[in-house]
C-alpha cells in the first residue's frame, strides 16, 4: 500500500483539492453530537469524535428513495444521480461496516441502487481513539486494510496518508505538492508508539467474542432472551443507528387514476412489530423476545457462520443509543454469564 506524509499545516489546502472532486462530507459537531454533514470549508470539520449517530450507510442506503416509475405500459427504473460524494473522517469500524454492506449488496446479485451509490462514494478514513463504548478491538475491526480510498493516521503534527484504491491514488496525485514520499525510521517509530497508546485505551473488551457463535447456540432457549424482550421498547433505534443493519421495505404509490405510480424503498427494522407479518395474517415473530433473539443471533452468530466474522463492528452505537441498555455488549455478557454458570455445575 502506497503511503505518504502530509504536514497538518497543509491540510486546509488538501481539503480544497479534495473539494474540487465532488461533494464533500465530514464530521461536524452539532450540540453534543457529531454527524456527517456537507462541508463548505475546512474549519467546519471536527475529527475529535468517537461516533456519529448515523453511520456511512446514509450515503448508500438512504432512509427512503424512489426506485421506479411505472405506467400501465412502461416501467422506468430510477437510479441514483451520477454525482461523486466524498466522505472524509470515517473511522475503521465504519469502513468495516461499509465492507459488510458491500458483501450483501454487491455479491452474486448486485443491487443496482446500492452499486451506483457505492461507485460514486469516495471514502477518506481517519484514525481515532476509543471511548468506553467502543469494542472494535474485540470484533477485529479496530484497524482497516480495505474499503477506503485514502486513510489518514493522525500523528505528531502530520498525517500518514495511506492509499487504498486507484481512485485514492488519483486524489494523492492531485495533491502531490502537499505529500512527501520519504517514510523514514522516525515516522515508523511514531506510528508504532501511536498503535501502542491506542491499544491501551480500549476499555470495553469482550475477550469471549470469538466464542460467541457457540455460546449463542448453547443459549438458544435461555431466559436471557425473555429478560431483554421484557425490557425492549420496540423503538427500532438499534437498527437505525447500526452501520450494518440494512433491512428495507418496498411501497408502491399508485395515483387515484390507476394510470401510473412510483415504487419507493425505505429502511425497515426486524425489531419493529409487524416486520414479520405476512399475507394471511401470520406473524413469524410476534413477541419482542423473538425479535431480539433474531437480531442478535443474526449479527453475532449467523453472519460468522457465513462470512467468518460478526456483522457487528463494535462501533458502540447501540451501547450509546438504546434507551434501555440492550446492546451487543450487554447481550453478549448476559449470554456468556449463562454459559459460565453452567460450567460451574459441570463435573469436568
Ligand atoms: S433493543 Fe433498545 S434500541 Fe432496540 S428496539 Fe429495543 S429498546 Fe429500542
Ligand atoms: S450491533 Fe451495536 S456495536 Fe455492533 S455494529 Fe451495530 S450498533 Fe455498532
């Protein structure tokens, strides 16, 4: 991977060059929260943040959009506009979140709406330090090797600029007057120290995450699910904020004349009542307990079976935003506790 050094003093110039290539978005502080917003000038950016409320999925699977216009005789697909969106400041966990969405939407059967948006999305990552809600260390998503075009590691007065794709290289070439190619021993030393300091800052570690798929199997009928089900408000916030949740619903809006209509796609959540209600009136998951069990077994067990990693990237959003403290950490800890108790009474 090609790597450069860029002085932080020249960063505003870098932003001007990047901005000339497309619509630029980055982390902006709004009251006590950060969100990815369109950037007009460098001073709006604030990289001192842990997580935005909504992740990069808002650029790839917007909450609601039109997919088709139809009449009695015609069908016209409505693809997203061909416009470059550049997001700067994405953390490793969020880039892993995009990699997970890529697997789902760009696999054997490509989703044309997602594919068009992804083709037009340039991701410039930025290094971060964790808070007490981050556990990407345990999900193996604290560092990232692919899924970004450029990645900036913030070191002592300068950035290490990693190039991830040809498109990233084109940006680096456009900014070549700002970049130095000489990666000397001093820079490598700075990077190693940065790595060590960062790794010591992780407070929420889940050492048993790698056994979680088995633990979930053992706990399939555990009382823990009911306890969480009794607490859950079915608000769907966990799905909305999770960078890898991507369920959607489809709605046809037909004019009174019945001559034409549009089809829309909108985000949905398996945590909401009626999500699993099908024609004929049967609801596959009528209770909150059923829905929580599906949500977390899908994220922390089934996805590992298919792809070898959970579809949880340890971003801590569910930890921060669930109003009743149901999240990947509390669920994993409660299930592990169940198995732990079983172990004590076994005679090995
Ligand atoms: S787990 Fe929490 S965030 Fe998710 S639906 Fe239940 S109450 Fe809402
Ligand atoms: S389950 Fe929670 S911690 Fe994991 S990716 Fe989703 S929001 Fe982040």
